[in-house]
C-alpha cells in the first residue's frame, strides 16, 4: 500500500492523500467488483518495470476473485458491510447489523477480501471510519486521517497550520483489540506524532466491557508516558467541544 501511494505521488502531500484513499478503500470495500478495480487502475496508473500497475499487485494481495456475470446478489451486514452467509450474524466485534441483500454490479467477476485484510484492516478500520465521519463535518481539511502514513490514525490540526508541532494538534491511535492486556503490552506511540495531546482511543464496544480500561491502564503503566485513554465517543465529543470553545 505504501509502495502504491509512493509511486503514484510526486509530493509528500500527494503520497499521503494516496495512502488515505487506499486505506479507506479497504475499510469501505469488504467486497469489490471489477468495476471498482478499473477505478483504482485509473486513479493509480504507475507501473512496475514489467508494465504492470503497482495497484493491481496490491489489490491481488488483498482480494480473491469470484466469477460473476454482469451482476450478482450477495448478502451483506448492514452495520459493517461485511459479506455474510444466509441469515447468520456477521461476527464482526461490536457490530449489531443484520443481513441484507444487495446487488453488486460487475463485468465478469467480483472480489472478496482475504481473511488477514479483513482482520487487520477492514474490521479495526470501522472504528476509525466512524471517528472520521463524526469529525469531518466540523474540521474539514483540519482533520488528517492516518497522518504520517499511519503514524497515528487521527490527527486534528486545530489552527490549520499544516505542520505537526506548530499550533495546537491532537493525535489519536484508534484500537479495537479483544485483549486489553495484550494491547497494553504491545502499544507504542510513534514519536513523529509530536502533538500536544496524545490519545489512545478505544472502540466503544471494547471500552464498555467490564474491566477493559482498568486492565489496559495496568498494562500500560510504566511503559508509555503521557497517553490518555478515551472511548471513541468521548474522543469525538471532546474534540468537537474544544473546537467550539476555541471559536467562541
């Protein structure tokens, strides 16, 4: 993903914007069609030494192909957009959606994310996308998704300076881990994200589990300094309230 972003951009901002588009694609497309792939090929035309688009290599690593003819009706979860079989729940942690039938327009095939991409990008990315959706109407370009090629998941440039460390910035890593203890033991803050507030945002359904936050704080103790722990809802509310006070 980083290679595709880099080879299709000339400036640091272009590379970052490319990365955000590709990362967002994985969260929004648990299933993609060959029409979606054509769109990616147009948006990211850079090719390797053999004349093959870099984005096609990336796509083939993330998805497995399924044959189809013009259109196919599939069952999706209306909460997280993951494909489901029959009337079963989707199994995505924290999701309360229900199966719905949808038509996927194709030319000759569609693609389903492989298990690793779903586990490490799509499903954890749902909390990130909820956060972006809640903050973007207020912050616009001051909201920086996956700042620094994913050094942090969410960065907010309150004063619009465009440079981390200049003016007031908040940065957050958004996590959706089943084990609070393992999250605490493995968590590291990227030193490039030199923001005034550094926040570990926990997906709401995890945050509300009994003892989750206490176990996380215990595991972090003595290892990571200056990190606040918030739920995704609390983080969104705090950012919006702070910006409102600044503007008054």
